[in-house]
C-alpha cells in the first residue's frame, strides 16, 4: 500500500531522537505524560503561543521532515487535539462577557490547528486535512493516504497522529469510567484484573510514499470494524489475513493494543486464539498509555522492531521467533472500534 521512509515519535518513553526503549518510564499522577523535547526549528515567539498538542505535533513533524523534500500533503489524525484551547476560549467568553477575547485560544481551538501550523511553518500549500474519528482517526488517515497515492503514485505525504491529556479530557473520560481508580505501576498493568486503563498522550509522524528504495517498513493493509461482538472481531481478523497476508507468508509478531482493562480482554483473547502458537505477542500501551490515536505509536514501534529485529523485554507477552518480517497490529478503543494493520519488511 505504501512505504514508510522517515518517522518520529514524542511519547511518555525515550522515543525521540536518542531512542532508548529498554528502560520503561513509569506513570506520573496516574497519567503517562509525554516527554517533551527541545523544539528545534520552531521560532520561540511561535512556540510560546502553542498548546501542548500543537507543540508535540509540530515538533515531531519538523524532526520527520528534517533534510527531506517537502511532502505533497499533510494528513493528520486526532480526537482530542484543540479541546483544551477550545474550553479556555469558551471560559473567556463568560469571563469577559463576550468582550475583547484573546485570539490565540480561538485559533488553536480546532483540531486542524496542528496540520495548519505544520503547513504554515514548512510553507506547504498542498493537501491538508485532519481526521476526527475517535479511536479510528489514525486508521482513516492511513486510508486517505492510500487513496491519495493511488491517484498520485509519485507523491509523498506527511502522515501523523496527535492526542494530549488536557485536564478537561481527563475529567470527561474519568467520569465515563475509562480510567483505573487505583494507583498502578507500569510493570503491573497487565497483571491487574480490574476495569479501566491508564491515560496517555503522544505525537507520531511518518513520511511515506510509494517508493521501496530506502524505506523502513511497508504498510501492507489496514481495515476497521465497529462491533461489540468478539466473534465478529475474530472473523474480521481472519478475513483481513486472507486478504492481505501474501501466500506462503506467516505472521511473526502480533502487536496487541491490550491496555489492562479487563472489560476488553475478551477481544484480544479472541484475536490471539486464531494466531499460531509460534507467533510472538507483544504489547505497547504500558508505554504509551491509552488514547484514541495510540495505535500510531504501535506503527512507529513496528518500524523500530523491523529495523532493529529486537523487542524490549517489558513488551513481550509471548516470545518465540527472533526474526520479524510480518507484524500484525490489532487495536481496540472502548470495546467498539477495532482496527487491523499489517506491516512488513520492505520487499
């Protein structure tokens, strides 16, 4: 479908520039907060006006595009980006009685502010869009890129996903019982038998095109499903593998979006039941936390694993193979939105 040539990731782990995934960073105040780097290349006057989601998105994008030709378009995915500034602006309307309001919060109060800022700072006048489909936002952004490349095979695109933990997002989701109530160490996330997950945040960017030469990884296929039936999820995965896994090829690794919520474990168990016992299984949400576009970090990890041919010990649920060629990502958001991606070594 397309090839990934450059990628960067700002996350709660040491995933940006000097990458070290073997050392696991633990939670802060029951949240996995992103480690923000020094944002080189962003003018200080612009940087101080940016909200956290915009900062992370622009910072990851500038790193990805460093010393690279300008892409033909920018495709972003987010569910929460801009919410904090939106609430700040609404509060200002009340505070100042609809008088003279600060324009900065208004400008950054929409989710497309991230893609817009990247376009402005890089002088990119091409296709610019942001996808907002909650837990499937990144997957639909991927599908958008696939269609763009089918129409324009020689083009390249910046594909990305950004979500942050604002106070407002956290309170809304906590009231909806999305998060765990008890204090928890990252090492014990998958050993707890309780509802809820741990919130996270991050920004992940990919420079992609249809050229195999010099690429890090190949995205072979992507598909989604809306369902609360584990059997339907299992059948969808079987169809997905039949459609996208080349004849004679096997899955070497299942990268699971399991997040420690015992209410969702039935879906992951259903998917693991059709995977051969010789397939390795790894998990990543103790590293990223849970957020709508966390699967983008999963794709970033696939690129890292395929290049390094190694998996940090704390990610491993079942260790088998030592050579990774085809990686299946299965992700689930709130038990209703499911996605499948197949990533392989470029061939």
